[in-house]
């Protein structure tokens, strides 16, 4: 974000991908958000939002979820009302995991996968997953509370070779 940024408040993360070829198992990608405390920003998440759930306080909601990638526009969408998060939370990491129920799939197996982060009509970040090759999960963006209590958006693309459950335990770790 530029230094002219006044912080982000309410953002939407969308995800889209092409369906699997006819006769092949469905590609099922999922947006996952992990929320961390200010006193442990790289530890265990306080809570996760995924698979049609929402945060306990209603500030993060997955309101569109697809198991196939079929349809027009975004296949999944998550709204994060960062400006409403309690002060004890200082970091939110958003990632994407591929369900592995139909056999091992990586981002190189899925055509036209893309995540977009917007605040209103303004695009903050976008990423297509073509450069991730053998990754089965990826962090996309992180939101950090700044010194004034506002939120900053940072690109945080990192690929992982992990199933969705393991990914939720790894996604907040510091980068090496």
C-alpha cells in the first residue's frame, strides 16, 4: 500500500477458477481466513473462517462457496469488516486451499484460478496462481493493524504443500 493509504476498513476477497474437465473429479478450492491476537501474531489463530462459516463476532463472513468452480464471475467470496474487529486482534491472513478428496491436486492442475482483494470498487491486490506449480495451498494477503488502530493490506503470496487442515496451522507462520 502507498503511504497515502488511509487504511482499509471493509474488504472483499473473491476467488474464481475453471471447473475440472468433463469426467474428472471436481476442483474444490476454499478461501480461509485466520485471525491472530496482537500478543501472538504468528502463533495459533484465535479462530478460522472457512467452508461457509463466519467469525464469532460476525466481522468475517464467507458468503459464497463453490465446490466446482462452475458459474459466472467469482466462485467464492469472503467479506472482512476489519474496522469492526476487536482491538486485541492485530493480524488476519487470508489464503486458498485445494480440497484433496478426489486425489492430489496442485495449482498447476487448475486453470484460471485467481484471487482478488477489493475495498469497494478499488482493487487492492490480485493474484493468479499460475506461478505456484506444486503448491496445494497458498496465502494471498495479510491485514495488519497499524500503530493508529487502522488496518494495512499487504500482499503475502506463499505456496504450501499441505492439506487444508495442515495449512490452517502453517499459514500464519513467519516467512523464513
